[in-house]
């Protein structure tokens, strides 16, 4: 498969899988008060992504195994530092520009236990299987080109997958989110995507991308915990 074909097919298939999961999930009814609609979305997303990996395995090198604890520490710490630093920077920019503040992700309304199960765990696994496990792996020939950030090479394949991951969050439009919140979310998720993609390429293991994503989503759970403690 030519590089141009990998890029076109990769973007088309990744977008099709993502939006198929979003559009199909409302059609599936589950009579369980604990299970959210988003969980159904992530089950479909995971299933279609795994199927795509199996059907196109000759065109990509997908690998996943239990990450080593020592190797996990650096991705977790860098994700933590990036999350805090980027949050402060975006808040500072918003304050200077006069952009509205205080708008939160719809998932923040979830109970902490649901957030842990469906956002920290399910969303992280399903989205990383698609965007890094399938899409980034398909773009492997593009990793020869890239730029250096803080003495680390960020490949073109990582940048493309991170950008598509960020743009996928335009689906938040359906929740009535403001333009500023959408831009902030795209910048934030694309940045996390860069970290996830970098460590997946570094270790050739989808598990490290999942760990980065889980760390980011877990940090997003802090407001829920603080609100729960405040009520106590």
C-alpha cells in the first residue's frame, strides 16, 4: 500500500469507525441504570477498531502487551506535568482574551464511579485502540519525518494521529458546547495524543498510549472527587 493510500484510507476508516460508534449507540437500549450511553459507544468503538486491525493486519504492525512498571513512570509523570501546565496556560489565555470560563466537559456530570469505569477505563482503551493502535500503526512509514520538541523527535505519523484525535472531539457540538470550549478541547486532546503516540512508537506497544490516556482522564476526575468530598 502506498503512503498516500495509507493516509487517505486511514483517515476515512478511522472517521467512519468513530462516527459509526457515535451514531449507532443510541439505537441500542440497555435496561441498566448504571450503564451509560457512552459505554455502548465505546464498546462499539472497541469492536470495530479491533475488527479493522484484524482485517488490515498485513498493512500494520499492531502490538499490545503488559507495560513494564519502570517504563510506565515517565509517560505518567510527563502526562501529569503536561496536563497541569496546559490547563494553566489555556486558562491564562482565556482570561487575557476574555473568553467565557467555567464550562466543563459533559462527562463531569457523571457519578465518580461511572466516570472511572466509562471514561478513565472504557474510553481510554477504546479510543487508543482506534487512534493509536489502528491509525498510528497504519501510518508507520510516516514516522521517518518529524520535528524535535524538548530534544524528543515527534514523528509526522504521531502528529497526524494526534490531530485527528483532537478533531474527533468536535462531536461535542451535539452537547451544545461553546466554540471556545471546542477549541480548548481540541488543543488539549491533540496534545495528549502527541504524548500517547510518542510512547507507543517508542515502545511499539499500544498499552503505553492507553496508560497516557488513562492518566489524563483520571486527572479529569479530580473535580468530581472534590465535589463529592465537599458534599460530605
